C-alpha cells in the first residue's frame, strides 16, 4: 500500500510539472533577449543539469498543497464520487452511507482503476529516477504521459475542441495537448458522464415513488408522506438486485483503460 501511495504521489507531481521542460527553452530565449543569463546547477554531476535538492523539496511542498485538488480533478475520482452521491440521494437516504465512507470507497475504487497508469509511471519514471538513469524533469515528462493518455481516453472530442477554441489554439495532436486543455476537458466530460449515469440510477426509484404515491391517493391516505412508505421498498429493491455491486461494476467498466 505504501508503494502504491508513493507511486501516486509521483504521478500527481509529474502531471503538474510536465510542461516544465517544454517551457525551459522559452524562458532561456527570453533571458538571452533581455541580456540576462541565469544558470542553475545545484549538485550537478559531470555538467548534467538537474534539479537540486532544495528545488525538489520546494516541488514536494507544492505537491502536498495541490495534491488533493489534483487527485479530484485528474483521476477517476470525480465520476465515482458523483455517482455514489446520486445513489444515496436516489434511494432517499442522503446521510447513509456517511460522507467519510463515500469518500473512502471512492478513493479505493480510484486506486483500483488507476493501477495500470500507476504501474506505467512506476516503470517508466519512478524506477529510472531512483536508479539515477534520468533527470527529475525527464521523470516528470515520462510520468505525465500515461496520465495524459488516461484523461484523453475518457474525454469527449467536443470538449477538447471547446477548450482549444477558448485558448485560440488550432488543431493539435493529442500528444502535444497542454495540460491546461486536457484537464478542464477531462473534468467536463467526467461530470457529464456522471450525470448521465445518475439519471439512469434515479429512474427505478422514481417509479417506486410514483407507484407508492398513486396507491396512497387511491386509498385516500393523502396526508401520509409517500417518502416514508417508499423508502423501505427502495431499500429492498436495491438490496435484492445487489445494487452496490451493479453500481461499482458499471463505474469500473465505464472507464477506457
């Protein structure tokens, strides 16, 4: 478990700083044009430029600050927690399971779904970095590639084109899309997909509420709240069809890994 957590931290760090290498040349060109030259080589070996220990600590502190938001926005967590929230709302028990259980279950399913991506990051970025075969910036680039591929596999083309238009960017290859385009397009697609799944989840429970309400009116019990009567039937229906298994199975299978 500790190994998975450590790999996930590297994954998150790689996704944020994947554009550092591509922006390095532009920064160097700007500095040369203004007559200012900046050279940073802390603890370099044999003239090979690498990020020093102090910079690595700074990046780690930045990661710890942005980590929760990155987990929410750049993994399968968004879709999962929205759908699980719809489940308990549709049943009529918004406090059961509790928020802590919903978040914990969402995190576990997220790690399960993201395991291939984490394995790819570990093999191509983390292990070579620990063996000192590549620099830190190279590890960031390699770690960001599997995450970008995962997000693009879940993202609708229309959402990518929408944010490309907002950024005034022309047609761009998928491998060259910046994270500022990929991440918001991915989040928008995830929310849309979660709402579509939520609509399908609500339908059977709405039918139960409708039948209970119609029956109460036919019996002349208009003062009896239909929600009180329908709740046990909705719980029974959810248990009989093994609802949690169906929901989690549908969530996992809805991702293109």
